[in-house]
C-alpha cells in the first residue's frame, strides 16, 4: 500500500489534468471524424461514444455483423472483452495514434464489404432476419425431437454419440472439453 501511495505522489498532476482537459470534446470530435469518413466511403458502420468508450452501430440489416471483430483483428485491433462491439480507448491516445486506428477501422470495413458480407437487399430488414433465425432454430429443434437424421440447413446426417460431442462448441455444457 505504501508503494502505491508513493507512486501516486510522484505522478505529475499537471499531466493528469491535461489528459482530462477537453476530454469529451476530443473524443466526440474523433467519433464524428470517423463517422464522416465511414459515411463518405459508403460503409454501413457508425460509432457512438461516451467519451473514450465507443460502440459500433450498423446502418443496414445483416446476419453477419459479428464478423467485423475478426476483420478488425486482422488489422491489429480488438474490441474490449465486453461483447463484440465496444472499444475502450486509453485517454493518452494522441491524434496520430487515433488516425492510425481510424485507418485500420476503415480498412477492416472495406475488407468485409469486399468479401460480400454487407450486400443489400431491399426486402431484408432486422425483423425478417430475426424471423429467419427463429425459423431455423425451431426447425432444428423439432427435427431433433422427432429423431430426424438430417439437419434442415444442410441436408447432411446429424452426428450421433462421440462424433456429435466432438462437434459441440468449446466450453458448452455438453462439450467433453468443458469437463
């Protein structure tokens, strides 16, 4: 405890004050800068922020928004550990640091767009996506209750026994790897 107290006393209070000076204006301006760039390049992503804590919002419905985190990882960026759409920036990011992050976000969005994950269909809405996913879940559930040997989404055989357990997600309750 004494070491922590000494460390805090050695901190330059002016440097700390400088970090918090115009904090909201700086981060709001950075979010606006990124949103303007994304809009200019017609990418379906925007950010919303509360100071240096940001969340990613998508402007068009799609089933695969969650994949954006992997495109960001390929660029060397990672979301915070809370979910798949939140950035928590350090307060000491310089303008040059932020510009580098901005370029990586835009590059990741372009890559995801180029790979075809954000195509537009006028009939596609959030409501229709939710209904489609629910319909697929219910069809799978009922097929397994009835003992069908094929899954409705791919027509192949449903694995049984040890083979089925080997395909379970890591960490799920029924996974042998979680025991």
